[in-house]
C-alpha cells in the first residue's frame, strides 16, 4: 500500500443508522455516523475486552459495544460503562482507536498512515478524483464488489487493454496490437492514451486510462467511461468500487439505466467471470519485477509501478 493516502472503503449511501464492520487496509474497521451524520471510522476493537463494536448499535450518534454496553462518542472516547454506574470515572485509554475519515464523491474514505512512515497530516492530503465523475453530474451508476486478488495485481489490470481481444473476445473488432499516443506523468497523475488496432489498419479502438494515487483510475472507451477506486481488504483480496457513465444516450433517466447495464455487463460477465477466470491463475499473486517480463504494451503497468514505488520511497524515513 502507498502510505499517507486516502483509500475509499465503502459506498456512503450504504452507511445509515447502524454501525458497519468491514475488513479494509489489512485491518478490521468499524464505520458509523455520529449525531450530525458525520462519518466516523475506528479499529473494530472495543478497548474494554476486545469485542467488535460493529456488532453493536448507534445510539444518539454514539456507538455502543454489544458485549457490556460501553458507549463511545464521535471522538472514540468512552462516555459510559453501565456495569460501573453513572458516576464511574472513565479510565484514560478507554477509547476506540480512531482513524481519519472523510466522505467525498459518494464514498467513505479512510486515511492509511502505514507503519514506520514519515507522518503526514491527513487534512493536507487531497482525495483524488476525476472531474468527469464530479458530484452533481448525473447519468452515472456505481457499485462495489470484492475481488479475490491482491490489490496491486488488481490495479495493474486497469492498465491492461491487450487482454481484451483474448479474454473478452473482441479481437475481430478491436485488433490485437497496442499503439500508444501518450504515456505521461505529471504531479503524480498518470495519463495514457492509445488504441488497440489490427496490424495493418491505421484506426482501431481508442482508449484513455488515467491514474491518481493511491488507487483511483479512469478508463474511457468509445461510448463509455468508468472511474474505479480499489482498496485492499487484505494481502490477497480487494474491494473494487466502479462508477460507469455511457455517453451514447443523453436522455436523463435512460442514460442512467444504460450506465447501470454497462456496469452489470462489466462486473458480472467481464470482471467476475472472464477476468477472474484468468487472473486466478496468475503467479505470483503479488507483482514481482524479478519474474514478470513486461513488454511495450505494458507501458501503463510499468509507469504505475514506477510511480507507486517512488511514492512509497518518499513516505519512508530517510536512511542514515
Ligand atoms: S468488550 Fe466492549 S463493552 Fe466489554
Ligand atoms: Fe478484463
């Protein structure tokens, strides 16, 4: 994981009046909304005796652990221990381990600091997104799913167009040859434009892929585009959220329904069947530059790998 970055952990619309327990960023976390509706996140471990507060309730914006009913305010500090009476002095340290949390672009984001890293102020780190999918723009449809792959392998797949003709069966239309018009990086933002074409034709299927760290990507093809935010669950599973917008029909309402169909087609047929079928065979399960032999068409993956390694290095304390 790239440290000192915001990761999208869940869809905002799914967090209502109950706590939500999730595994993200290699840890068990609990999400809830406080009395003002503000999204809060903490490690899903009660400081009393370690049960999961996510199995409890939200009462007046406070989260209550289900085991002995201890309550915790929006800052994670314990506000009541029923077994000790209302006058009891609350010991210091009786608090949830809070995580920096923000709501943006219809998603809930948690800041990942990372162990042994240069510490960053979460408020000074922006949440990256794409204007094409800015709040208020209509006609898009989004959803999330768990993918049984390492998250770096998952991110690599966003840069991989040359599997389309083979795994998704579109070779007769698109051709198999990758030609890049642009592979550039500016301000930690990758931009890739190119086309898939037949060997002896000039024009083919155009594509645009952009990436903003740590894990937000935009993919555009003729007729539709989608933004995808990937979040590690653990070392070998990833939560993917994608929002689609088709650009063929512009009539409101119908446009959104078609975007939803594009999403269902990509998730259910392409990603959850065809991609999953082949990616399950990929060895090793995590990228290893010593054994993978990238070729010219993997320029996006190579640029992503370089950027990712640089950002990890920059967050590491200087040696010596
Ligand atoms: S473990 Fe949570 S209240 Fe006891
Ligand atoms: Fe695919």
